[in-house]
């Protein structure tokens, strides 16, 4: 049979079954945007003729990584809000107040490049002005499952004292909801299904119960999941208790939000009991290890969530938090932070980390029929990594196969040489083929400088810890 | 004045003063292996003429990173001992029993390449057969401060049950000590001082008190520090209590080891009180964040050590633990694990992380008169990083300069383009100029396969957690 691309001679990790599904002398046949076959090189070489043959000797061939939670629109302020308390209010908002749609889109493109260069092929992007940002994905050729981040917060929110109750502005909520519906109506399914859209309420503390209910009804109508921050920080819990007299999980439970439609992001402040309630409801969880570690110094309850029977996965969150968007970073941090949390090195292993960035992420996002593993009939999202990089040395297969531990604990991202998304080669020899990378960085850098200049007075006024470090000559 | 290399137009981070010593339009002049001048581009361009001018526009120019604790000789078994309990006894020893000097040296070379490619210029290597391994440093051109790892453990140690008291073999101790003295006598100061040697007792649990005393006396004679694991795990404490009826720190204090000559590595199991005793004694500490996080699920007391007035720094430890040897990884993990330990995001900042991998590491190792910062008169160990990589985006200078947070929290290592060590360009455009990298990897890979084959029976006999995972098809 004739196919478009035949990858041969690789270590193929399918992520099928309960482990990683390793085929040591593996091959993958791709026809159009679909995986035609996965198997041993001997078999596929015999059964398929291809336009293009990729020799994957000494390469790892695996499903592209899925970043289940990323805000690419604020990567333009990476590195300005580290090592500080009141991260959101003193670090992020003074910048965001001055950020234009153009700033956001330009920064987003560099962020997507960063992800692709580290093996991410599916971006579950969750941000403001997603109707603009989504065009980056269309252009660069990455798979995206996007949501407009809907809230009712007015811009003046950045002037509130820490601890003051947020004011809501319903017309702002309706405007953002309209953009989310614009996505659902006009972008969902674009590019032969490479672009899909879901609903994205920002959090129970950032909008009225009325708007939350409205989005829940819309989720039924559109058959969409709700991608939402839940118990993401003590700031949120404080707002919820002040406004409703109850914590986030109890509030969501009472109002009928805990079910299969909910993707609960972070759960940083969820108690073990609350975590179990969410897991048992059928809702899923996204854990952002690097981000919550660096912003809050905390390790959310992913293991407890899994132990309660829930499905969970990983996301890289926003660049000005984590502050990189690299799923290799997330896999290693998720494993080590959980080992440390339980003071037990065996508690979160490399295979769990890798599953959480591939097939489990696909499950959480509701796209496991299309991506997350290599299987005939699924979309062809495949990355090839150089096993001859020193970080993968040595490659052993017996009596212990060490490729997965070295992928999770040693690889850094630069080992990804080729990225095939939806059957198309989007990166080859570490060059992204679909856009001009230098131009994208130059444009975004200019936008970032303009933004920092416009935001100057607000930044100086915020008196953040990082500003103090700057003044003391520490940066 | 005429110099050999003049680096201009860079963001120069000198690591002088209490912060990072940033010069925004900075330049460095190098003559031979010495830094002739550091300053603004305008000044140095006027004052110096150079054989070779390096335009560092959009580059970060900084001191090479110092890896204060690395065992390159066991990198040949990277990835075979992850996610398990009894890491040393069930994971490492079954392999080490069969490892030859040649295996060790070949693996070491790939490990050194990995470090150089991620910005390390000084390796404080601590391993067996260092008289062989040291030739790798001579050949590749890296700076090294090496110690033979001296113990009295016979090979049969790998057959002991977990918890049994180690047997000591004094003739093995004397053989290893002889190698350490061979280093001190015949290698210290080689290559114009690029290679230096210190004494390396492996730990208070791994040798007799007599041999420890002998090495202490030799440290006086040679005016050397003692690079030693202290309180590195519950395994060590268990041995000490069984053998001497006391814990490591009390034992070392009573026997006169706690002073400026001691470099105490890990202190994983040291209580706050013990940590304070070591810090106040003038001894220094090395913290291996990734390694201890992954092997033990623990966060050693570096912050307590610093708060007690001690000097501490970072090391990457061994590849089959951490399991990468990349100081970017160490900086990020050190910061985040300590934030998590204290549940406070402000407690370990990017500048502290960077200092701990440069100037503070030089202090701990007793080489701060030569390296660790960029200052006229110091050795020319300098790395250049590409600030136009997406991981560094955006580069802002006002009102908050974000280069250091992005270096510590976002950069991965591949941003290092050029490495100058002792005035010579050892890596340029990410190609190591001094050795054949592909050949080194091929030779080491062959050696690793042979080792795994020879060690097979012992590995199968050890019944480790990772072997169980392998059998269950999880790897």
C-alpha cells in the first residue's frame, strides 16, 4: 500500500496499553494526516511504499506531547514576576493592564515556537483574545484546543488592595463570552479538525454565579467541557469565602459543576477530602508542576486525585509563572515534586509522567480518540528525538530499558529534531518550516519593550518583591 | 593594548558584588588564559585591539558554571536506577561491580560533553579511577578540580542485605588513597593550572576512623580540602549508629573534622541543629537538588545552612541519580524545591541560584581567586548564551530586568553557544572543538552495552523496583 511518510528503524513508543508500548525496531506509516499503521520495521517496510522514508535509527519516535494548560497570550511578560509574593496582583496585573491584543498575539507565537521546539504538538491554550491567538496555531501548523478565558473582571481590578473583593462587570463577561462562542461557532473544526474549541470560565471567583450557570448551559448545548481554574490559590479561596461563605469545591458541588464536563485546573488549595470529591465526580484534573512550584511553593494533590480514581494530566501554565513552556520540564518536576511531597522516590515514576503528558492528557481534554498515542486511525502527531544526544546516553534495552527514565529525567527538549503534526512536517532538523522564526521573535521583542514602557508607572507603583531586588542591584 | 579575544556588545553578568553585577552594554578582554579587563563596550573597544573579536549582541556573557559535585565515572549507567527504593544497593551496585576502568572513562567523556554543552566550565569530579578520568579533562580542555573517591569497601559489598554493616578492607583503602595521592603529586597544577586536585574520602560510613584520620593529616600536609559526603542518606546514618553509636555530624565533630577544610556534600539527613553546627564550624556545603530529590524525595537543608552563616553551592551529582548533569537543571530545582520546602515563593530567588552555581561554588571549592566571576586577573572561563532563543523571550531591562529569572527558570542549556575555558574556545556554535563528539558517544555506548550484559545476573538477582516495572511492561 502507498503512504506519504514511512518512519523506520526507530525506538517507537506508542503509549498504548498501561505502560509506554515500546517497539524496539519500530515503524510508523502515515497517510495524509492519519496514522495508517504502527508496527515492526520489518513488517511495515514490507507492506508499505512511501513518498518519503524517514530513517529513525538511533531516534525515539513517539506521540507529540500535549500541553493541557497553557496561556500563550501572556508569555510576553516572561520573567518579570518571579520570586515574589502576591504574584498575580503585584507581578502580573500591572503589565496586563497595558497589554494590547497585538502584544498578546505576538508573544504567543514565540511561546508556541518554544513548545514545538520541546516536543509539544497539541496546545490547550486558555487566554484572552483567543479569536486572535488561534490564528497563530492555524499559521504555524500546531494542533490546538483553545478556550477564551471568560471572566467579569474590569481593568481597574489591578488597583485593588490585596484581599479586597473583586468587582464584577457583567458587560465585560458578556463580551468575553461572545468571543468564546465566536470560537465555538467559527473556529471549531477548522484546518481539517486540527483546531478545536471548548469553553473556558476563568474561575469561580472571577465571575458571577449567573455567568457560571450560563456557561454550564452552553456546555450542554455545545457538548463542550469547561476548562476552569479551581482552588488555584489562597487568593481564590479567600474571595470565595468572602463572597459566598464557602470554599470553591463546596460551591461548585452545590451548584452542579462537579461532573465529567469539568476540567479542574490546579486544585492547589484543595484539601484531600475536596480532591477526592472532585475526582469521584468524574471531573478531571490538570497539574501544573513548575508553575505552582514557582509561584506558590506548593505541590497540588495530583497523586491523591489519581488515588481517588480520577484522571489527571500535566500543563505548563503561563510563561511569567513557570516560566518555561516545555513539557519535559513538567514531567521531571511533576515526578520529583511528588517524590518530595511524599518523601518517597518510588511514588511518581517516569512512565506516569510520560503518560500524563500524552495519552492521559488526551483523555482529560477529550481528544484521546484522535491523539495521545500512536495507533492506526489516529491523527499523525509524532515527534522524533535524537537518542545520540549526551542526555540520552547510554541507550540500554536489557535487562533494564532506560530510554523512558532518561526521556523524563534527563532530556531537556533540544533532543526533539522533527515534529510532525497532522501529517505535516512542522519542524525538521530543529528548524520550524511553517513560519519565519527570527521575524516572529523580533516583532514580539519590540512589542514587549513597548509594553514595559507603557506599564512602567504601574509597575513602580506595585512595589513588588522583584522590583525591590532590581533596585538593590540584585538583577 | 593588544589582547587575544575581545567580546563586545553583550549583556555581561560579572557575578561580582552581592548580586549578579550586570553590565548592559558589556565587554570582556582576554589575554592568554587571563581576563585582562571587564567593562563597557565603549571603553574596552577604545582601549584594546584583539586578534579575534566576538560580537555578543543579543548574547548573555557570563562566567562558566561550576559543577561542585559530579561523579562522571558512573554516567555510563544513567537511567537504570530511577523511581526506586534502595537506590544504591539494588540499583547502582549490581552494575558497578562489573564496571571496568575503561567503561568508566568512556562514559565520563560523554558526561563532560553534556556539562560543557549546558555551560559548565569547571567540573569538581569525585570518583574512582580519577587518575584515568582526569585525562578526559586534559583532552577536552575543561577546568577540573578532581578527587579520588576513597573508601575501604570490597566489591562483595553489593551482596550485603540492606541494613547489614559494611565490611572494610584496609588494603583497598590504601590502594585508593594511593591513587588520590598520585593525583596530588602528579596531576595537581597540570595544564597551566587548569587541572587541580583535592582529597576525597567517600564518607564517614565507608571507611575506618583510622583512614579518615590519615586523610585529615594528609589534608594538612597538602593544604587540601576534604571533599566528602556527609549525612547523605538514612543508609549512612544507620551505618554510623550501628558502628559508632552516633550520627555522622556528632562523629565528625568529636573527631575534629568540622572546620574550613571540610566540604560537606548533601547533609540530606542532617537535622537543623546538626546543619547549624556544620555551618558554624566553617565547613562548606554542596547541595545536589535534582539528585537528592529524585533518589530520596528529600530537600537537604541548604537554606538553614546559609541562614546559619555558612557558604553553600550546587552540584549535579551522578547521572544514574539526578539523572542529568546540567547546572541549569540544578539552579531551577534548587530554587523551586526550597520554595516548596518553605511553602514560600520568595525564599530562594534566581540570583541566589545563579550565585550558587558560580561565585559561591568557587568559594566552596577554594578557587574563587581564579574563577566564579568575571574580573581582571581571573582565569578566562566564559560562556555566551543566545538571548534570542524563545526561552529567553522577552529580554527586558526596565523597570524590571528579567534576564536572570529567565536564565534560571526558563533556559534549558541549549542556549549556550560558545564556551571559552582557560582562554581557549572549547565550544563554538554548539560544536565542541577539542574532541570528536560522535566517536566519544559511539565508544561509550559500546562499553555500556557490554557492561549491561556482564552485570545481567546481578541485576536480575537484585529484584529492584525498576526491574519489576521492566517485567510488567512499563518501560
